[in-house]
């Protein structure tokens, strides 16, 4: 195994072990030794994001570092939709306060690059549930419908669509999404089944 793969393997194991500061140091060392790399910068942003929720007393600092690294990654690879999703995720939390409009712009741009990107549509879904967000339920529905045409085996897509259809008073379509979710090859866990029946206007008796 060459030095590059050895270093990345160690960093990956550190992340698996939740040793995020060790992983951070390994990725920074990799960049210093091998030059700028959008994927490594992207991963560094995710690592700093994780550290922020552990070291909450320094959360703004670590989130600021996460923004710095993902912004650098986007500058290197502006057509990588998944990088924009990570920036949107960080902005949803915000360095000092949530930046919902900027986050929504990231998700929309990501979907413009890849309309089938579930993580971007899921970002819009989340923001459609936030009172201060500019994302509407119909917008989130359209995004998830486009994703569902490609990701036909992802039950979470249909879980989200069911809830949004309920909110949009499209009860028959909500019921159909429940069936689609429950018939996917991957079974749903209890938490997502709870989402399917929220707000209790889908007829699903779990005790029978």
C-alpha cells in the first residue's frame, strides 16, 4: 500500500472510531504532502462538522472551519453537486445562526446539477418543515418526485413524500407513498414508520 492510501486508510479508521481530531490532522497532513484535493477538503469539512457537535463550547469556530473547507472544495470542483449539499447542511445549522435561505440556494443549485440527488432533495424537505425557511411544501414535493423516479428502491424518499402529500392534503397520494415505502426491498425502521403515519391521517394499524 502506498503512502497516500496508507494515510487515507488511517484517517478513515479514525473517523470510524469517532476520533475526529485525529482524522482531521491526518487529512490536513495529506493535503500538505500531496496538494489540494476536493474530496479530501470535502471530508475535512464533514470532520469539522462532527467535531462541532462534540466540542459545543467552540461550535462556531468548528462550523466556520467546516464552511472554509467545503467552500475551498467547491472552488476546485464547482460542478460537484454533493459538495453543495454539504455546504447547505452546514449553513442550515449556521456558524452564529441558521442561514436557511443560503442553505436552500445550495440545495437548489445541487439539484440543478443533479436532479436525482436524494441528499439535496432531502435538504429541501427538511427546510420545508422549518417555519422561517423560504422552501415551500410544493417545492419539496417536486424535488422528491424527481428523485423518486430514479431511486425507486429508497423507502425514505417515499416516506418523505407521504408526509409532504399529507401536508398538501393529497391523501390518496400519501397512502400510495406509504405502500411504496413499505414494499421497498429495504425494510423501514420504527422511526420512519412513525413518520409514515404522522399526522395520523393515514390509516395504518400497526397492532394487527
